C-alpha cells in the first residue's frame, strides 16, 4: 500500500504570549488510495452536461494529488448530501482509562457538530451521529504500544488500532450501516493539545480493515481537547470534528507548515481553533451544497457583472469563478457575520485563488488580501488577524495583470447584503 503523506497545522493566536503558547499545535489528515468505484459528493456537482456553461469552471482533479480541490471529488470518500450516519465510538486504554462517562465525551461534540453541518450546508447534509456503544470501548494494549504520535502513518500503528476497534465493537455494531466513523479517544491518552495535536483523519482508504463487508475507509480520530485557555472551549472545542470530517468528504487542509496565513479564518479547513467559521463557497459547490445555478462562470473575454448574495444566507447566486487554467482560477464570494461566520469583522467580497494541482497542506487555496500589512480588524484569539480584513468593499478592485483578470466591487445593497461585482478578462 502506498505510504501516506502527512501535513500539519499551526493555529495562529493573537498576542505574543498566546502565539508562544500555541506554537506547537497541529492537526493532520491523510488520504490513502482507493480502488473502489464509489464516488463522493452529489451527482449535481459532478455532472458537466446539466450546465454546459459551467464546464470551464470545474477545474480538473489532478492526478497524484491527495484531496484535490478539483471537481468532481475523487472516488472513495463519504457522500456529503442527504442523511449521513456517523458511527461514533469512545475508546480508552488499560493505561489511560476513560475519566467519567463516555457519553460526556460524546457531548463535547454533539449536537454542535450536527448543527454546524446543518447551517453550513443549508440543510442539505443531515448529519446523524450514533453511539450504539454508550460506554468506553477498551483497547487491548496500552496507548503507547500503538506508537501514535504527530505525523504517524497508517501502518502499522493505526491499522492495529482500527483492527482492535473492530474486534471489540463488531459483535454489537453493524459497521456496514454507517457512512463514516468517528473515534473519540479519552482525552487523558497522549499529550495535551497545547503540546501537540494528534487528531487525524484517514480518508478514501479502501485498504483499511473491513468490518461487516465494508472497509473503514473514512475514519476520524480526535484526541485530547482543543482548549486554548480562553474560556471558550465549551463553545468552540467541538470544531476539530467538522474539520476532520471535512476530509472524509474530500476536502484538503488549507493551512500550511507556516500556519493559517494562506486562508486565515475564512474556512474551517484552515483554522478550526477559536471562533466559529464556515467553509468557502468553492467547497460548498464541491460538496453539493450549492446548486449549479448559484454559480457564475466568467470564462469568456470581456466584462460581466454579477450580483452575489451573502454566503451565510440560503438561496441566490453565491459564487463567481474565473478559470485561469484547467487546474486553477479565482473564486469570488460575499462573506458577512452570520450563520457559522461569527468572527467576520469586515464583511465584503472575498477573492481567492484555487489550485487543484497543489497538495493538501501546501496551499491549494490562497486568499487575496485587500489591505496587505494592515494588521487586520480583529483581536480574537486564534483568528488569523492579517487576513481578517481581506474582503473588498465597494469602489475597490483586485487586478492580476499577468492573467489579465480584474474584479471590481461596484456596490452593496444594505437591505439584502448582496454585492454587485464586475469581472473583466483581457
């Protein structure tokens, strides 16, 4: 089996003391090759025949790239619309017995995770967590025996852990009934998240151990607690799970080895610590949460004007995309402080570059900062400050002279929050 590669995330905390305290925080995701024919995502997002004008904007899924930003999402991932059943198991170890009831651990993530997906998907993803074993599922070996550390590959430690989970749970659980698996590890196993974050997802892994005829191909592991000491853990600590589950739906990490400086707090796949945040419109289209008629494809030369409604509100056009190459383009959307976007301090038109041939954790998405080196407009902990004021306001323009693309924000409707933009291609 191909060796999986690993990426890390370092969250950004504002203030020197917070930055030092959180400098070692990371999460990771891994994707393994899958040989099955099942596809992720809805048919509407995959079909180019139902809306021919959108074909140039469906940048291709590049070969050899883990969790590519291309459309359609590759095979083997969990579906992202309709009812999704999430098997949730709480596990502990002989040397790290669960402290308190296992369902208290479950309650750290639910119903918040369910609500987050409902809001982000406009109700199109009905996330149903199930815990058929309400107690701690004891593993046969001590935690250290599995060799789980930051960046640990699937082989051999995680394979052994998954096999032990299946052995312990299979008599009482029909794994074939579920779309994905969440493993909530007792927080006293392994280091504190302030030292290192072990949370990881193995997605699209058709070579995972089988149970009840199905491979555990999309499995997220959550360790410790993402508590930064700000007193908001009870409100924000669950957000590691929507981030990890984003990988089982085929989304890449948007942070890089340098942290969240490429996308900031504009997508939970970039920063999942601290204040709540949503997904980019590109990801919502990729997941099938936006219809094709909510996307405008600016592929022709000349100028086109579009009205875009706020991403947080249901209905209306949400995304304008400017394809540059078969693997890249600019996305344009409107972000406001609403829905899952509680940390938005400057609403406006967000512009970002998407590349399907850049690997997860290497910067497949880059937000364009409308006000570079400004220091941003927020002082909330764990929100990347510099990009917090990235959106463009009426009268402002973004120009990429090399590609001959210019995006101008013309106006804002104060009643609806919609923005009028002009896209010009040389």
